[in-house]
């Protein structure tokens, strides 16, 4: 056991302050993801049942990646395909997993995906996104076989900008997932 780690954790209550910082970050990120989820539902209401809610899940030790904060919301509306979930998230990933050599440190991918969606629909949305002038990055999802639509973020302002772009993206292309 390192004397420095123990001693530094005790100085000025650093350990306790770090725990509080983690709790506050998770609370604030959960609120931002809830806002993102609500806006996504509002632009594609036919995919969602009114009144359903999903909870924020957070992991500092996911099976893949470095950490994540996410909400999975089942698509159960009248136009929803069966077995599909909207996933809004902040994934902390090694940049190489998303082929992002331009990023030092962790990739902070704020975005969405449709878990369980038809891969051909995802591919069509990817092609249509590339053909347009969207400031949306795309990558294979590290957790399953779908595409992740995201923006790398470094601040709350960038999260809010990313949210605006991604909500507009889902409003434009979400109808591709309608049954």
C-alpha cells in the first residue's frame, strides 16, 4: 500500500470530496440524459408509448469501454418495431475503438443508438447522414451490432450543442425505423 495515496486521500478530506464530485457528476449527467431522452421522444412520438419511463444506468466498469452513463427506453408506440430500444448515452471509450486518432485521452461519445434495430435500416441512415451535411460522427457500437450516432464532447456547452444536433438528426431519420 502506498503511503502517498493514503496520506493524500486524508489531506483536506480529498477522498470524501472526490466521492461527492462523482455523485454530483452522475446526478447532473443523469439529468442531461433525461432531457435528451425526452427531446428524442418528442420528435418521434409514434415510436413511444406515453407515460413510460426508463432509468439512468451508470457504470464505472462496463464490459467494454471505460465508463458509461445511459438510458434505454423501449420503443412501444404504434409505429415501433418490436424489441427495439432507444439508448441515449455518454460513453467513455478508448479512441481507437471508434477509429479516432485525433483524440488524446478518452473519447467522450455523447449520442444515441437504436438497440435491436434492423442493421439495413442503420446502414441506410448512415449513408443518408454521410450524404447530408450533418455534424454527427458514426461508429459501430462497442456493445452490440448497431450504429452509434454521437459527438465527442468536452464541456456542458458541447453536450448541449450535441444534443441539439442529435435530436435534429433523429427527427430527420427516425422515421426510417417506423413499422
